[in-house]
């Protein structure tokens, strides 16, 4: 008899206030268009922490987090055409979308008008089956939501590209980071450090705004042209009116006014960080220079593939600390202290 599920194991959160703990669960047997992926590496995104601590609303426990997944195709459904056993692949922040709305039909499925299906703490399109993420040994995903990892990218370093990489690539491209442009990145964490590397590869001049002075040397080594220690009084004053684009990756609520002042006429500040509490700002600095405050969420499947190929072509990889899954709770504490250098990646082979 055919098995009715694939056994999976991993780490899950069982409440907002308890540490993640080992968890055994089930994945669906592959449907016609499904790819079964043996997960090799799983990145730790700050969104995982916001979610499992119910900072964005009550999570649906148990939650197996993880949406920076890199692995190897282990099996495919009978109608899969895009992947074969042995391929190196990735899965990012969503595993399905409605496929019918105007966004889905124009390669913007990250903006699915009916809501994409998150890789974890979400429901499949049936509206009742919970999704579980990458802090595990195996995942089953429709081939249309799987990414191809180019062979020149090491799998452990490819994992963070699936969220941190695309989340910066998309707005940098959309708002025209490139030669002759000065781009500011606020926060040098997992997302921010990818922003520095990608903006630099796009040809922009890059300015890092960080509240951790000890990160200066690293920022410059990553390619930043300037490092601004925002804990110093009036540190932003010399940068008023200088920036063509700023991306805010900070996971906590910060005052935006001083950053708006750094934008040129008509320039844009893009929010990608999603703190628990609202940001504060006054409209004056926006109004006076017709500046824009915008937002951006990850990128489409098509754009994520483009980003992976871009990173391979420019030899861009994140700085990672490779850890065993049992170290996940210690890693969370360090992320919360802005002490990640610059992305934790779990070696799922050590589960
Ligand atoms: P992270 O690695 O923790 O980096 C966040 C950085 O923000 C820290 O390293 C720190 O940089 C800065 N920071 C933290 N607390 C601060 C504070 N109190 N004041 C000033 N700066 C502070 O987190 P991440 O994984 O990059 O994620 C960043 C945010 O983006 C999270 O809110 C996450 O949920 C969100 N996110 C959004 C998307 C999207 O599609 N929009 C995708 C992924 C993640 P410095 O030490 O350099 O100051
Ligand atoms: Zn993420
Ligand atoms: Zn849709």
C-alpha cells in the first residue's frame, strides 16, 4: 500500500514564550506537480522570531519556522517537468498563491491579491491544512514555487538568499539602485548586509546606517562606501538631502524623520523591516521635498530566480554562521541583540 504521508522531523515553537523544541510531523505525499526536497540548510530570519513570539498576531502553534531553504530534490510527482532527482533547489517565503489574480498572472505572485500561502504559519489553498517551514529535514512543494540554485553557489550560503537576498534585491532594482545613485541601508543584519552587497554589485554608492559601531569594519569589507554610527548625536546631519534611495531593514521601531531628511527631492525610503510596534514619523520632511515612503515584500518567484542568477554571476553570498539545529534558541537570542554576523544558517543534516 502507498504511504499516506512522508514523516518529517524538525524544530517547532509550541507557544510565544517557550524555546523551540524537537517536533515530529507529516508532509503530504507528492501530488502530480510536487517536488520532495531533502532540506540541507535552513536560514534563520528575524521574521521567524516575530512570528513564533506572536509579535504579528497570535501564531497557529505548533509552528515549524524557516523560509530560507536550500536542499536537494529527493523525488518528484509524475507531472513534474522542471526538476529532477538530485537538482539543487531552494524554497523561500511562500509555497503557493491563487495563480489567477492579476498579480499572479503578471509575475508578481508575492503580491497575490488573494494572499500568498506562506511557507509556515499559513494555510494551504484548501484553507485548512497548516504549512510548516524549513527547520526540518524534508519539505514538499509545488514545482512552480521551487527555485533553482545555480551550481556555483554553495548550498549553505544560498539559503539566506531565498528571503534576505530577494527582500533587498527587489526594492533595489525597482527603485533603480545603480551607477550614479547613493543608496542608504538602515540596519546591518541579515537583510541589511545583503543589501550592501547587492546594491554595490548594481553599481551604487552605498551608505550603511547602523546603531552598532563595532560593525563598521565588516560593513566596509562588504563593500559599503560609508558607515554611519547612528548612536552618535547628529550623525545623520551631514547626509541631509544626499540619498537617492534608502531601505530600512530594522526589526525594531525607529524614528523615521531623520532618515526622510536624508533623501533628495522626490527620492524614496522603502520599509522592509516589520517591527512589532508602529514606526513614528511626521509628514513634514516628506511633504517639503515630495519624498516618498514605500514598502516592499520579498519578491516574486520569477524575480527570486533572477536574483539567484544575479548573485551567482556576481559571486555574491551572505556572511553566515553555520550552526546545528539544537543551537536555534541561542541563535534567536543573539539575533535579538543585533549580534548576528550576519545570518545564522542551520545544518539540517545535524538534526
Ligand atoms: P536582523 O538580522 O535581526 O537585522 C536587523 C538589524 O536591525 C539589526 O542587526 C540591527 O542592525 C538593527 N536593529 C535591531 N534593533 C534595533 C534597534 N532597536 N534600533 C536600531 N537598529 C536596530 O533581522 P533581519 O532578518 O535582517 O530582518 C529585519 C526585519 O525585516 C525584520 O523585522 C523582519 O521581519 C523583516 N523582514 C521583512 C521582509 C519583507 O519582505 N519586507 C522579509 C524578511 C524580513 P545594526 O546593528 O546595524 O543597527
Ligand atoms: Zn524572512
Ligand atoms: Zn494571486
